[in-house]
């Protein structure tokens, strides 16, 4: 190949590489919920000491996902087992609606007793479809709107289901927990590995999927604690930056590694401390509160 031909080929290669890089930077981020991870090697639920209070974790795959990949499987190590049980009852792929429909919530209620606590964390799957092949969505909002939806799969297949708002389901969890003499608490959602540039071109991690504001309203209306673990986690990821954060999300933008799950559990503990939750009294030791990050978005 002549020198001129070689230079021409190099220019073409550079142009092609530049185009690919530009397309990658401008490609819209897919923020749809990923497929539910295959659930293998799930830890067996230990028997509860009925003489002790129990904190129940009720949520989706971000709290329980295979072996040690959900933050709920790491939370127990921060609590004193002589003072309290930690029962992770989260179920991968579920929403605030489907956890109830399949009977999982009734199972938790059957275990619940006065003096227990319930950590409720829902939202990652609540934006899904109301019907069809994967009917797990809820109506966005906290009002009393509802919609009758024929179902073709799941526990209500062949029936018409009345689907309610996100807030309706959360209020049901709260009311039924209180009726059992337990203390429900609302957790903000775990943060996803989703980044966008701000007006100054600086990458900012996503801090809210659109449910945390609803949870704040519900906590005020229903007089229950709002445990803001999302802000703790988002500040940590923002400080780490996109490249280091990506190491904690090996499969998709939602599900973390075991290390990431443990860091999320730490964020829950710190958020409980910041909220001055009664659960702090059951910790082995308190985790030092992080130093506020100057200029961090809230």
C-alpha cells in the first residue's frame, strides 16, 4: 500500500472511530427496568426468635437478589441478633401491587406481631404495564384513582383486576402494619447507575426515579418515617464518579454486586441514624454520619 493510501485509510479509521464515540455519547440511556435476575442460591430464611422484635424488609430485587446481591441480605450484620431479628422478605421482580396479589404480603402479616418494624421500599417495578405479559405496574400518583384491567397471566389470569395507584398500595401496607401493632417506615429507592450531564457538562447520577417525592408526601400524610437512603447512596456514587460506580453494577443499571449491596445496606443504616429511628437502638454500633458534600444536589 502506498503512503498516500495508508494515510487515507488512517483518516477513514479516525473518522469512523470518532463517529462511533459521538454516537455512544449521544445515545439515549435506556432507563427501563431490566429483566428480573434469575434467582438461585437464595439464602434460607432463619427461624425468628418470637421473644425479640423483628424488622421486616419488604421490597424487590434490589433488596433480595440471589445470594448476597440485595441490600436486605447484608443488613442483619449491622444489628445485634440478641436484640432484634432481621427478616428479609423482599421478592425479586415484584411491585407494590404484585407482592400483595401473589400472597407474599399476607405471609409477612402472618409473621408480624406488636413491636415489630417494617421497612417498605417499592417503585423500581411500579412503572410497568398494568396488564399484558408482565402486569406489575401501578397507576402513578397517591390518589384513589383505579382502573379495571383484564389479566392474562399471573394469579389473577382470566379475571378483571382493579388496579390502584402507587399511593393506594403503600397506604395498604402502612395501615395493615399498624393494625398488627408494627411500625412501618418508607424507604427511598436504591439509586441506579444512570448518569446525565448537567448544564455545566458535569455527569450527575440519577437521584430519583420519580417515586421519592410521592413517598415523602405519603410519609407526611400517614405520619410514618421517611428513611432517605437514596440521598446517602447518591452522594457516595457521585463522589466515586461514573467509572468506579460502574464496577458496582456488573449486570445492569439497577442491580449491584455483593459489595454494592453491602454499601446500600450501610446507606440504609446511616439513613436510619439521620432519621433518629428507634431501630438505631438495636444496632451493634452506629456508622459515623458522612460529611455533607458541598454543593451536592438534594
